[in-house]
């Protein structure tokens, strides 16, 4: 069985049939109306990924909004920008999503942490959800309406039981058609998710999921651990230990699991005890030991110390970009990266950009490029601009994950 093609494209893996259910709901309902879906559940259960995968599987464009108390109504609807001597109206994600839906028949608005949006800023979402149109207050009440041939899917995600964030207003919540809960997957499913997403060995995923479930159980039973071991954490940890040399295993357990989950010294002790009881480190070490030869080979291409330096330099180059071009010039509204960002780095910090893109070899993007384009991704030992463009065009969302999580620079 080959999972390499699957694992390179990051997709939601359904636990039961929740994905099929949502897809069917969207396909079955009449056109001309917006469809509100409120996904809730523990953090890191894949709610955001599920929403994006849904949009992608229906070939629809999507706009991504991160809910926060600072979010202004104008961020959603659009705002005026002062240019040299004239003003220009920039349409926001809601208006643009309506336009996309009207042109292509379907589009998505995905709002992360929707409960963090202030009540006063929910008005435009309210009218979009129940009356299928919005009136832009800052533009003379210009009306934008969903056409009878279009569907607009509005997915809000919210974490259950997160303190310090607003409760969702009843009138607002009521406007969503359905409110499915996304829970932690069962053992078998969680192992499948970890292996498919990270491409790690099944034995590794089994050991990690087993520990995660034990720690989760303890956390809910006697409250001795306050944070839950999320599927996101399972995935991150599997990724780390299968990429890094086995000699760093103890560091990874400490930094990625114990320190992240344990808020107090007592909590950390209690997590460490559970792991020790399971011989977690020893068992993992044994599995990793078998692949030492393979890891040595990976190290030869880019040594671990080098990776640290490369990401550090990339971070500096990004800061330089922000100083020159401003903080809002990296991500588009839908969460993807702007081309001009890479263009600037190519023009100003080419060496650093090339080195950073060399890291994509670890995710096998260069092999996929070769397969698709019939060319090597480097020329005389230097990464080509053509390859960077290809990754940008074909793997933008994966690239975001790559840059935020695999080799974090943001
Ligand atoms: N069912 C799943 N299928 C695939 N990946 C998952 C799943 N659940 C969690 N993950 C992993 O956890 C990460 C976090 O998921 P995310 O969608 O951000 O969670 P949430 O929005 O619920 O906090 C994903 O990027 C993925 O690596
Ligand atoms: Mg999320």
C-alpha cells in the first residue's frame, strides 16, 4: 500500500461519516440560501482542517477568518483605503465570498474561533446567515445578495470549554442550521490519522496514541492534568520524532508533550509518571533505533543543526520583509501566502529563500515536482525559481502548514 501521495496532501480523515454527512448536506440543500454550520469540540480535533477539506473537495473557493475580539465589522465587509490622492474600497471576505458564490455557484466562509467575535460585529454575519444578503454600512448601504443559483456555506468553528472567550450569543448561534460536535477519534482512527498525516511508522503512532489516550483519561477522571492531549499534539509529536535523530527523543518528549501539557510542576510530574509507567521512551527508542540507518541518510542531506540555522535566517528575512512591506502583506484573506512575499525574498534574500525551500525535500515535494514537470528542482546545486513557483501554485495550503509547523518561521 502506498500512502505517500496521500500524506503529502493534508486532508481531514473522517472518524465515522461526519465528513460525508456535511458534504451531503451541502449538496442536498436548495440554492439561493446560505448554509450555516457550527462545528464545536475540543481543540485540535481537526475542525478547521475538516472545513478546508470540505471546500476543497467541492472545488469551491474559501475565505478564512480568524475570530478575535479585535475583529471589526469593516474587516468582514470591506474598508476604504487612502491611496495617493484618492480612496479605494477593498471588499472584505464576506462580500467577496458572495461574489464568488454568485459566479461559480458555491463558496465557503470559514470562521475559526467564531465565539471570539464581538456581538456588535456579528451583525453582517447575522443577515448573511438568515437573509442571504449584507448591506455595507461604510459604502452607502450597498447591497450584496446571494443569487438564486448560488450557495454560500458559512462554517464557524469553536472550541468547547475554552475559558476567557465569549459565549456564542443565542440569537447568533440559532441562525446556524446544524451544530455537529467533533470529538476525539477512537484509538484505531487516531493511529490512522497520525500515520497518514506524518508518514511515521505505525508502531510509533500506536505508542503515542496509547499514551495520549491514557493521559486524556487521567485528565478527565481526576483533573490532575488540566490540558488535553489533542490529536494535533499527537500529530506534531509523531512528526518531530520521526524526522529528528533518535538521540533527541528525550528532549522531544519533554518539550513537545510534558511541558506543553503540564502547567504546574505537579502536572508535569504526573504526566512524566504516566509515560514512565508505560516505558514510553524505551519503547519508542527501540522502534526508532531500527531506522537509524535511514535517519543517518536523511541527516547527510541536511544536518539537524543546519535546519535550525536555516529557519532562523528565514525568520530574520521575514522580519525584514515585514519592516519593508508591512505586517499584513504575507497572508491572503483565505489564509494562503501571497506571491509577492516570495518574490520579495527572491529579490532580496535569494540565498536564504533557496536554503529554506531545500527543506521541502524532506516532504518529498521535489519528487512530486519532478514527476509533474519532468525537471529537477535544482540547477547546479541551487533551487530554481520555477520550483518555488510550482510549490507556491500547487501546494499553497501545505506550504502554510510547512512554514508554520514543520519548519516554523512565523
Ligand atoms: N481527523 C483528522 N484528520 C486529519 N488530521 C487531523 C484530524 N484531527 C486532527 N488532525 C491534525 O490536527 C491538526 C489540527 O487540526 P485543526 O483543524 O487545526 O483542529 P481544530 O480546528 O479542531 O483546533 C491538523 O492539522 C491535523 O494535523
Ligand atoms: Mg481550529
